[in-house]
C-alpha cells in the first residue's frame, strides 16, 4: 500500500498540532503507525491522500449512518449554505430539527442545541446539579462522555472509590465530585448512593457503552439505574450521543423501554456537521436560561447549516425498514467475522447492537471495562493493520465501535470477509 503522501502530510501536521491531530484517537497511538490522511468519501468508501480506497467502518466515529456524502444531506446543506452560514439568531431550521427529535424521544419535551457531544453532556451535568441542588455525580468506569473536567475521571480499582483525574489539568476537587461505579454492576451503584446519601445529583450512563468498545447493558441494568435514581431523588442521564438514532430511531431508550430524565445527543443529529443537544421534561428544562437560572449559551448553537444536515439525515431515517435492513447487514457481517475468527482458533467475543459492534479478542464475555481491558489487544492491532492493507478501514483502537451505514451492502460485506480471510492467512 502506498503511504507516501499521508506520511508527508503527517510530518507536516505534527509541526502544527499536538501529535499531528485535532483529536487524540486519530493519531493511531492505540494501534501504532502513522494515520492515513483522508480526502474523499462516497457511500461506504473513503479515499486517502495516496488514492487508496477503503471500506469505511469508522464513518466519522458514528454520525454517517447514511454513508459519506449522502445526496439528500449534501443537497440540504448546499441549499442552506446559499442562504447564509450563521445568524446567531433563531431560525426555522432549529424548529424543524427540534420537533423531529422531540417526536422521536418521548422523554424529551424541550431541547437545547449545542455544537458537540461534549458540550451537551457538560451542560446536562450542570442542569442535573441545578435541578437537584446537589454536587456529586456517578459515572461508570470506561464510560466516556467527552472531555468536560468532571467526566475525565478514572475509577481506580474499586467501585466505591472517589475519582482521580485521568487528565492533567483536572482538579482534585472536580474529580472528587465524580464517583465511579462499574458498568453492568448495580451493587456498585447502590453502595455509592448509600455512602453519599442525598448528595448525588445524577447518574450518567451510555445506555449501550460505546467508548470501551461496544458493551450492551445486561438485563435489568438500566431498569435498576432507573429505580435507584428515582428512589434517591437523583436524575438519570442517558448519554445517547452515539446510540441516538443509531440503534433505533428513538435511541437505546426506545430499544430498552427506559425513560431517562435527561438525554444527550450528538453525532447523527448533525448529519456529519458539528451538533449536540440535551433535552428533558418541561419541568427540568425550566431551569435553563433564559427561562431559569442555569446558564448555558453558544454563538454557533443551532447553526442553520448543521440543522439542515441533521434534518435531512433524520428524514431519511424515517423511511420504513431502514433499521431492519441495517440489522440484517450487521448480523451478516458479525456472523461471517465470527465464523472466520473461530475457525482460526482465535478467542473472540463480538459485541453488537444493531449497526455498531466491537470485536474483542477475549476468552470471556465482555461486560465491563475490566473485561474489555483484559482482551488481547495485540491480536486486534495486527488485524487492524492487515485489514488496512486489504483496504478495510477499522477504528484505530480496540476500544472503539465499528459502524455500518445504509450504504454497506452485500458487496462491501463480502469484500470485507475476503479481506479478513486473507488477513488471517498471512
Ligand atoms: N471520541 C471519539 C471516539 N469515541 C473520537 C473522535 C475523533 O477523533 O474524531
């Protein structure tokens, strides 16, 4: 594979940006080697600076559920951009997308658009604190909710320990208000509530973990979180930045039939442009400025071009059968990968919900960060590079989700399988 141009660009970019990138996962530290620089995307494919063509299973880390440069999205962006790119004033485009999201999520009566998932989550935490007048929050080990200070906290070794910052620049007082429990372990949540009676503002959870690889909730986990938070007058926040409109039109909450108090969205609702949002009941959203005392603002919030990309994407997703079709293709890919890897005697567990999945090289089931981090990452790294050489672009980390779009058809899946066969033989 030719990589001359990508390498040249990387040599230049490390002079401009820390690690040569504007978001760390792109630097390929988890798989080593230089990242490829992408130039074009169309449907399920991307092309790099050396004109190598790949089947793309990253899809901008999730937003591109319709594939790259979907014509309805491009047309909508184009017609919006011709009318002006930003006003810093209300527009009809916000109403249109806002209504579509509120119709799709029964737990949301009102919504506030922001410009990224990080912003959505950071604001949702502030809202939970404002509403409950409490400071502490619970997150889960291995759960990633963007890079706001209070969420960049590691669990350490016990479920009931106070957090330690997992980034320099995060203060201990900030970390001390963030308690960490174990994903899929209700007992660890209950103990934190017992030890911090009447102090916990909220529990924030990815209802299907997607940032330690894909880890679905075990039966009863989300129901348990709902019960524990309700009985402690604490709020339940679902971070559906990845899962919203991905695993079902109404997100993971419709799939598992649980109503959180606050929902965070991002990725798909921006159709590939920068958008985030948080929404809740009327009662909770009354806290948000200018209605209430919780301040949060942004010049580019509800940007008309981004709103139009989101609306076009959601409109396309309303087409009947789309999620069944995604499920069918994803199931086919999972089955074929599983058969090939087990035939090669590799220890494999594939976690999949709809069109997002992670291949873990592990003997045991992967249900938490502990089991995810115990998987054999060296096998994944080798596979990542072999697949890249066969023109398949997997997420450059063993702890990320691979995504399918509506454009990943039999043709792409069977090419992926052929590539995997070759990768396993070499
Ligand atoms: N936080 C993203 C992965 N879950 C990576 C974002 C990026 O590098 O674009």
